[in-house]
C-alpha cells in the first residue's frame, strides 16, 4: 500500500498570495502534477490539515478544483487554519467524516487502518486533545488491536525546538503518548503544522511532520527565534507499507534532471 501525504496547503481565495508572497495555489498544482507523474501511483492521498488559510467555503471549493486531477481517494483531517463545518461540507462526498462533532474517523478499507484525529481549537493556533478526544482514540484503537494503523493529526504530539511553533503546539500530548503506548498496532503518526520534516518518538512510536508543497517554516532552534518562513524546496511524503513494514520517503515537488544511469549497458560503472 502506498500513501501520499500532503499538508499545509494554505489555499486562499483565487489570485491571493499567502503573506503577500506565496502563491500556494500554483505550488499545490505543481505538487499534484508531481504526484501524477510518480511511476507507482499512491492508493490514497491524505491531507493533514491547514488545507485552506481561513476556512472559507470559496477557499475549500478552490482547493477541490486544484486537487481534482488526482484520481485517488482524499482523506483529510483539519488544522488550525481550517473551519470544521466548512471542511465537513467540502469533503462530505468522502463518506467518512461524521455528520457532527469532531472531525474524527476510522477507515478500515485498506491494509493499513487509517484513524483521523481532530486537534483543532476553534479560532486558536494551538491544538488540543481533550479527555473526550483521547477517550475516543483509545476506544477506536481498542476495537481493532490486530490491525496495523496509521494515526493522522495536524498538530504534532511532540516539542520541536522551534519556539514560536511550539507555542502553538499540542496540549494533551503526554496523555496522547500514554494512549498510543497501549496500542502496539500503531505503526506511524502522521502530522502537519510545521511545514518541514521532523521525526520523534512518541509512546515508542515514530511520529513525524511533513513538509509543505508551499513555504517551509524556517529552521531556527534559538530560544525565542522569530516567526518566519523560507522558500525552501517544497515537498510531500510517500509512506510505503511493504512486507509488514512502513517506509517513509520525502519527495521534492518539481521536475529535476535525470534519472541518469550508474552503469553502462554492459554493466560497467560509469566513471
């Protein structure tokens, strides 16, 4: 099974630039093109939050138009820039989002079970896993203890060392780690929010954040470093479930020279 993860697309109204600089729509369109040109196509595409910039219905409609060339099923969880009801309406055709309440779900249609968590605190930048959400997660994981499982969430359940992002990080992360530690079938925790690749161990499970197809949060590990972004190479991730193991690849968006052979047709190393 091959899963493409795209995150933090921050789609605005058509023609608008994020922070008056980033054409997030054009960059997502290029990401979609890169996915479509993969030699092996993903089985599903998961989007881990901040799909739009303000959660407006027109933004979600524009997002769906940009994603339309993808033939894969789209599986989404919300981020702090999203709006629950707008997102629920925009992706109602997927058939997995609940009709009310938190945008949380479990999908049992694939070799890997996909569990989506809603970490949103309305009108706030930080995320939260309250008692109700943690209880739902524990019960949902308990229902299928033998099924290898991915957990999708926007806010990462770990500190990153990027202070301005940790200030809008996740509350309830210690409790989350305790829940996950009780469920060894969880093979990976896929997150967004950070606009770059970061890996950590949470409850003895690998958790990661995915780069954005648009701007990346600047890597600044100084205490109280300023809130800033860079136009580093955009990307997404591919998660490959192969022989009972999940491998993760980071893919740069765009078209680059190559591939070039290492060997001549008769098998000699090119030197």
